[in-house]
C-alpha cells in the first residue's frame, strides 16, 4: 500500500513578524498563521496520488499547540490522519534540529505502517532555507528529489517513482528508488477548496500529539541546544529612496536616461 507522509508547517500570515531579542527566534504569539503555501501543494499532491493509486496520507507538523490548525487544513484537503509534534523542548530548533525531530517521528510512523513517500514544500516562507526536506531525506536514507513540478508515475512492485524537476528555463525527468522524499513547487498542481463535509470531518477529527518522550530523541540534538545556527544580529533593511519616472516619448525618455547615467558615472561617456 502507498503510504505517504506530508510535512506541513504553520507560518505567519503577515510580514510584520516580531523577534525575541534574547533568543533571536520568531515570536508567534498573537500573529495570524496559515499553512505554508508550498506545503499545501504537497498535501494536494499526496491526495491526488491517493486518488490515483490508493493508499493513505499522514500529515505531520512540528510546532506549538496552535499548529494543530494546519493539520486540520490538511485533513480537510483529504489527508487521513494528523500528527502534531509539540513540546517545549523543541522550541528554538533550527533546520538541523527540526529535520532530526521530524525524521525520528517518521521512523515511528514507519514502524506502524511502512512509509513509501514523504512530501514537503520546497521551502517555508518564514525561513526560505529549503533545508528541512533534504535534511529529513538524508537522515532517513531516502531517495531525495527536490523542486518537483510533476509526478509522472509510481510503481510499488518495481519500487520506483518518476518525477519532473523544475530547473531554470527547463525541466528534468528523473526516476528514483522508493522510499523517496520529494520537495514540491507550486507548479505541481492547483489547490482546490475543501467541501463542507470535509471541513466538518476535519474539525471533529482527533489530532495525535507526540512530545519528546514519545520519540527516540537525543536531547543534545533538539531545541536550542541542538541548533548550531546562531543569529548574531537582526535588523530592518534601510528604506530605499524613491525612484524617478522620466516623462516623454520612448526615444526622448531613453536619451534622457542615458544622459543621467553618464552624469552619475553609472555608464561611461564615449
């Protein structure tokens, strides 16, 4: 049976984020949050694969108790089960510690029902590192296929998956062995609105919660202690001065622009 785990993250739904000056970590209290957009496409991809091949989709998230909401969103989209990893000991985890905790959780899930495929968004919009997915794949020893824009085929008997990867100005067709981990881009699908019955089912569903004592974890590899990434300074970039619009017809405006660039020595005068 095809068993897929989709990693989803709750991210701030605003650019007005606050940083704890003591720990240099994101303050999430009081900030509206949503499912990471790329992760939503990963859920949609998993649900479409379930509709095509059959199987089961488990949504997995790590975060504070309120991150339960993104799991309910995944359930409304068609996931079968939601698991939340939440514990004060996880607070402050960087991408290295986060990938370790998620990988250990997937190992526990795999013992209950073997996992063939893990899907993640290509990156989270609040961190933009694109490191957690590859980190999970490395820790699990899974085939790693990043920036996937299409899933062409899955053959459980032969044990392979074929995808299309988005590259700059082109696409790459790759076949890899299962189990595998994919990170997906938005081009992989279009998101659909959840039906009312699905929303009701998701609202009533029980979310499984695991803490540090439920996983086989090395305390030295989680939270701030297990996070070698250090943020030395956080500041807002200086505001840019306003630009200038040069009026006139295209040829006149172009000539005036060249003249200004020459005067400011941006370009050399011949």
